[in-house]
């Protein structure tokens, strides 16, 4: 093999080779610029345990995968596709001679799921594992499972510049940790705090201009996202030297533009590379010796409660800051300028949160089901997935019929998984295939997963139209990918992979693998027992291939995001989603005037999200596609002015009101049921109780509180709970509360009292007290104790306190003046006569001289009248 360059990692290669000779796993920790990405795979080519098997090198990004493959091929004096090749979505350079295959992280999981023995693979290297992507964590968990169950000789190597090596080593069964010291070149780290309130793009542009004056070489500037990147570019254009090029570098760029960004500037020129986190690891940008770090990054955060993933701008971790600074010392001594204070570095989080803790896990759960794993805890994850996100993922997959209630993969789920798309988009393409629209759906799916195709407007219908006419290499490759997806969806039984996989059995190019997962030689995997899915009946496999007429992007998206159907409400550009969330568009956006949308991308928080991608859809399409989700029900409402029940027919899709219409008032049993429903919703105050019914209810409640069962509880809660028992049988078929007489309520209340107790009500809780004056005075049972409000003169001569319930419960006497104003409350009438009466008499006879105020009320006849007039 060609002699390899001497880089810092060279010193530890013997120790690494020895560790992998003696064992099956190892961890390599090497700083940025040490050369681990390119030198380690090449050093393993001559390892005796490799035999004729391939070495897989996993990279977190396509840019890094292409760059690593090209650099290794260059060191061997070759072009990619020979000894070193690469494979990723929409692009592959490999042949039967390829021994080192650089792949993006998601491809490993696909390979293992399709053939758990990983035939023809001798080693898997996880590069830049500190990034902790979901695909990387899942790939390592699967690889460990394969190594433990089927391939004990399979070598696993985890590499990173900033990593808790001991923790990863424990996951790998206490694998040895090899550490490489030193960078390629020293980096001078400086701090230049961004002033409070200064936009990041303003501070970045100013610092770049200063660095171009003070420092030689090219500049790499890290910004949180494309929006800030473009604004920085605007602020630099025309304000820097004519010999300096401004070059963007972010994920939405096509491969050629990304590759151009990392090439050295032409002789006599320098460049400013404006990059997102895509440039943090695994690549060397030739000529860069100045790095300027904004200290910000944009990360996806999944909210299980809303089912939404939003991008959140956060401070970088210390590990990311170190990675960024390391880009300045890859080819020569460099300078790293950080736009924050030095003491703030200690407050940064140590590492970027693992994606598995923040991401939508529906794809992970689907893939685990395909691997025969219903319980993810049985796999070796460095960080276990959070329970709320798992529950949300399982609920979604069950709703899409991808897994059953036990978490096992269904035939529909198997067809979805083989499309290599996020689960919602996989479901959309699979459903569209059954209607002959696989081609259109596949193009839309690729548009949504390959950012930047067709522009960046919110209207997906327009973007899809532009995408179909684009002639860039990236657009052409994307359309080819869509064609493969459409064929896979239209023929689920064959299910060829929609992106190139490693060559098998000496073939060139992509391979068609058996879609049925292989058994794990008696191990616990059960995916192999699934019946292969039946091929979908389709009238066409791609656009223009026998399709039954065109369909809109919105109609297709209904199968991906039924919970994100949106209806306009109030102000232009304001929408409510079927899941109950609110969302908005700029009022000037053409989509803002649509009545219905299907939203594919939301940014921001659930109740105030911004619609980033959507398509208009008709109500007819909504009803046709989502009929099983649409709820039609009768809703009763109480008209307080007319004291009547009004009935509406309501048609809803989740929180969206599709239609409503008033229905004639119900009659008969329907009217009675409507009355009961209205009472349950609005309470018993709707009823016209009347005095007699109210009194009866208070008496019964007092008996229940004092004597308990079987005297009935007639509180609001109890009566509402038992409406069907005491009120419904006595209703008269009128949907108008004003026409329900009080006698109905009395009869209903009495029906709650056992028959043998009904005749005791009057004895135990009489309605009136017969006063010595001859008056028939009502007793009030509304309070805790029954109250008798009576003028004091009507009790003259009574030497025993009035009581009820066979004399066991004294009445609370509210003694009144002749004007019916309270003068005293007592539960001891004889004591009152002997005590307080004298003071009351003295006060009252001056106020009411026409009434009797005797010295001795016990010897005076009771009266309800004033003194007789003297003639």
C-alpha cells in the first residue's frame, strides 16, 4: 500500500491495530486534525482479520462522506470508486474492487435490517460519533446486536474528537480506549464578545471584515442557519477586497456546490466560507486558517405533546466549539475568534444533546419493529429513548397501520419501511400507489426530504412544479430517486432500494436485495416470520405511466399529515389545525387566502407556529381521503331567550369545523334525550323548578344529610348523574324547558324516595309550622338546619321550643319584628322569653307602639294582628 502521511494519529495506529487484533471493538479519541478519518480506514486494509471483507466508514453527513472518500482515494493515487468508494442517498461511487466504503449513517441500519449478518463486511467504523445523531446511535445499537448474536468476529470501532470515551467503551463491552494527542497545527483562540442586542449577522460581518485585514488566509464563519448566512453575505458584498470570494456551505446546497466550498481558493485569491454546523467535523477546507464562531447552532426539538418538530436556536456545546476551532488548524497554524466572552465558555453544555433525546422516534420504532424488536430497551443505546416520544411514535405508527398494538410490524409497515422515507411520507407514497399516483407522491416526498429543491417558498404545489422543470444535477438525481421510490411503492413485493447500496457478489452499481429480513440463526428476532406484503395494485408506477389523472399536492399530503389539515380563521393568514394548534402565514403569501391547507412543515412553538411548507386542498378531497377521521354528530345548545333546545349537525375533522346546519327541534323521545343532554352540559338551572319542587328538593336533601340512605341525595351532582332515572321517565316530549311543568320535577324527585318512606316525609320534614296564632308558617330547609322565620307575637304563650322529626330536631327560630325584620335568632325559645325578651320588648315597643309587647309573653295570647283600635 502507498505510504501514508505522518499525522498525529499515526503514533497510535499500532496500538489501535493491536486492540482490534486481540478484540472485536475499540474506541479512538483523537482531536480535530489528527487524521483519524482518512488514515485509520486505510491502516486497517492490511489487517489479517479483514480477509476479503469491506470496511464501512460511517459519516454523519454526505459532504463529509464524499470528502473522506476522495481524500483516501487521493492518498492511494486513485479516484473514488476503486479501493475507496462511497454510497449515500442519490449518489454512489463504488465497484466490485471497493474495499473501503464510506456511507452516511442511515445506510448501515438499512443494510442490517435487510440482512442482519452483514455479509461481506469485516468492520464498521463510526466516525465523529460525538455528534450523536439518531442514525448513528441506532446503527451502533444494531451493530452491537449483530456482533453479539451472529458475528462475534465483526470489528466495531467508534471514533471521535470530543467524546466520553469511557462511557462508549462500557457500551462496547469494556473495549480499549486509544487516545491520540495533539493537533496538526496550533490554534490561537481569541474572544470578541457580540454586544447585547446586536444581530448575529451584523457582528459576524464586522468580525470577518476585520479578520480579512488583520490575518492572512481564508476564513470559515459558523452561523446558526441559512437565514443568518444569507444576511451575513448581504452585509459583506461590496465591502471586502475584490480578491476575496464569498462561498456558502449548508445542507440544502447540491453536492457540487458543497464540494466547491471546501476546495482551496484559486492562486492569488482567498475566500470566506459562510457555513452552518455542516462544516464542524470530518472535513478540511483547504486554505482556511481563520475560524469565526457565532457560538450558536440550530437544533431540531420534537414536542411529543403536539407531535411537532421545531428548530430551536441554542448556544453551542463546548465540544462543538472545540470542533469548530479545530477547523483553523488543519493545514497550518490558525486563529479561532469566538463571539462571546472567555468566561462564558465554562457555562456552555459539555456536549450537544443526543438527537435520540430530542427527535421524532417514529422511524426508529418502525425500523426496530422490522428487526423484530418491540421493546427498544433490549437494544444497546448509549442513551435510552424518552418514554413520551416513544409513546407518540407508537401511536402514530398504529394510526398509520404500520405496527399492531403489540408493536409488531404489519405488511403495510413493511412496505412503508422499504421506501426509506420518514414514516408519514412513506405512508403517503404507499397510499398514493394504490390510486395510481405513486410518481407524483414520490416526487413530493423527495422535495420535502431534500431541502431547497423547487425553491424555498411555502407553497409546495408551486415548488413541485418548479422542481419538475429544474435541470441541475441535484434535481435530476432527485427525480431519479423519486422514480425508484415510485417503483418500490408500486411493487411492494420486490421493493428495490431507492438509493444505492453496497455491491454484492461482484456486481457493479446498486444491488437488489431480498426484501424479507433474514432470521438471526435462532436468536430472538421475529421479523422473518412476517408474511411478505402483497404487491399493491397500481395503475402506474410513475408520473405519466398509466396514472388515473393528476392529483394535487394537498390531496397527497392528506395521507401524511391528516392532523395538520388547516382551516382559515379570522385574520388573513391565520389557521387552526386539526390537532388543535394554531399556525400562521405572512398575510402577503398567496397561500394566506386559501380556505384549507395541508401543512408539511411548521416552525416555532405549537400554539404560535409559522407555516414553512404547505399546499392548498379542497374540502371535497379532505372528505374523500379522511372520511374515517371525520366526525359527524348532533350538538344541542340551549337558547336562554327562548328556553328551548336547538339542534345542530356538526361535521368536524379534529378541531376543524367543516360544516354545520340547524335541524328542526326534536320531539318525543328525541326531545327528551336532548333535554337530558342539555342539562348534563349546562346544569339544572335550566329547569323551571317552581316553588313546590324547590321546597321538596330542600326537604329531601335535609333528610339525606341528617338521616342518610335510603333518603336520596338530591344535590346538583347527584341529580345530574341520575337524570335518566328520575327525570327522563317523566318528561313529556317537548324540547322546550318552559313547557316542562314543575309537577314533572316533583314527580321525578318523589320517584327517588322509596315507597315506604314517602308517607313519612311530612311527619319528619313538614312544610309548615302551625303557630299558636293560627298561622301556617313555611319552614325553610335550604340551610344546614331548618329555619322558621316568624313574627315574635305569633309565638306568645308557647313555652316549648318548636321542633320537627318527631321532636328530635329543634327549628332555628328567626324572630321577626312586625315589619318582618329579624330581631333575634334562637334555638331556645323558653330561654329567650326569660332572658333577651326584656331588651327586645324595650326596643321594639317604641318602634311599633301599635303592637302588643307584654311584660310576660308566656301568659299573653299569640296574635298575628296589631292592637285593636280604641273607639
